[in-house]
């Protein structure tokens, strides 16, 4: 498996701090969703929370991977290459990809508005098989993430055009930014500023989502 990306030296610590922050924000979103589910008892809200819980765990593992595995090249940037790494480290990279993919698939499944466990099993199984059977698992993982985010963004866009709800617009904007950040991340193995741009866009995305969530809780 070829798994590498470049990070400028000056962004290293800041980037890890942001990844931990993303994990905390998405965990908070998940907990609020679970709290709402306890009151409303709508399965779609529970699935929404589950999706963000999985994404939260993936961010925290990603931060840990960067803290342990990134190496200084002596040329102004850090690099991660998985070739030759022990199985434990490789497993953590796979776990990050599994959790993030499972989280996005759970969020996508939520937008189907159906109660079919078989459909979720099929979506999750196909998504993970696509990555597992790929020669370049990282690239496939990122392309699949973009594909899923396109679907999620599109469904919220359709919902917003029907009801013009501000809450829906906030979620739509957040997922649209996450889509842009993941498209940008595809080029991070060749263009080191992609990693920086990705984190800045994701910070905006989760910041918007968090602000919208706080406003909702205050009402």
C-alpha cells in the first residue's frame, strides 16, 4: 500500500491540534444528536449521531498517526509513507480509513429515509471492499470520500430547495466545504499546501456546523 502525504514543518503541530479539534467537534455533534434522539426517538437522528461518532474517532486516530509516523525530510516538510511499517502502524491507518468511510456511509444512509439494515450492510460492505481491493488504498479512500460527500451534499441541497430552512442551509454549507476539502486532499501527496488548505476548509466547515448547532440548542 502506498500511503504518503506532505506537511510543511511549520504546520505540523498546528495541523495535529486541528485534527484533535475536529475530533472533539464531531464528537460534540454526535452527543447532541444522541441527546435529541433520546427526546424525539427518530432513528435518522441516531444514525446521524453514529456517523459523526465514527468520524470523530477517525480524526483522533489520524492525529495519533501523524504524531507517531510523520518523518522530517530535512527539506522543509514532513512526510508519511507506510511502506515497511510494522503491522500495528499499518492497522491504525486502515482503521482511520474504515472509521471515516463508515461514518460517511452512515450519514449517506441517513438521507435515504428508509429502515433497511440490508441496504446499510450492502453500502458499507461495498465501500470497504472497494478500498480493500484497491492497489492504491489511500487514493481510492479519498475518491470514495468525495463520492459520498457529493451525494450527501446533493441530498441536503435538494432538501433546502424544497423548504428553504436555515438549519438545512447550515448543514448544506458545512458538507459542501467538507467536499471541497476532501477534493483538495487528493493532491496532498504531490502538493504540500493541499494539506494546509484542507485543514483550513475543514475548520470552516465544522465551525459553521458547530455555530448552527449551538444556535439550535439555544432556541
